[in-house]
């Protein structure tokens, strides 16, 4: 996952120019000393930095000007493959050289029905003698919050 490129997009979303980035720090701004120079009046001289690590890439806004990742204003955010970074009205897309594909979801085998117990209309088993509705055995689903990056939150239902 180390290394990638920032691709500058035009207003129609077409690739204009690609800036390859190896591990390390790159600056985005209008200053001639910046690694990625954007000559727009809305871009600060030193607008943002992109730090490429071996296992992730992080963008940091270092100015009062706004920096967006996928349309959300951020101060610091981990980038994923295909994320769009907007700096001063200019859009760039982050691409890893070798993106990591998420592992395939494993399907769990169905639990066998317990003989002698019937299910109700909702799919739940009726309460046993020594069970209360708050016991963990009565739960049919759960929600888990996974933070995939500091910018996004996803919910999974089990």
C-alpha cells in the first residue's frame, strides 16, 4: 500500500495531471516551493499536507482555507483509494499504487433449530422458564460501529 498518486481532475471529472507520491510528506498550495502547486486565488500558499506512510495516507489542512475529503470539511483525515480531495475549489483523487482489497465477507452457517421449540412470527423463540427478554440469548441482531477512517463511519447489522 505504500505510495500512490494524486490525480488533478478538471471540472468534468477528467484526469488532467498525476503527481506520484512516495512515502513521506508532500505539500499542496500556491507557493512555488510546494510539491503540488495549484495557482488559484482560493488556494493558500501552504494549504494542506499529504503524508504517505507504509500503511496509510493522511491529509492535513494547515490553513484557514477549507479542505474537503469526499465533500466533508476536514482538518485531518486518512485517505482511502479513490477518495476525492478538494482544495480551494480544485479536486484531486487519491490512488494507491497497489490498493488493498477488503477481504470477502464470510457467510456463517445457519444455526440448527432446537427440537421441541417453536419460533414466533418475529422469528424469535418463545421465552424459556428461566429466561428474561434482556438475556443475551434473546438478541436476534446487533449493530456495530466500525471506524474505517476518521472521516467516515459505517454501520453493520449482524
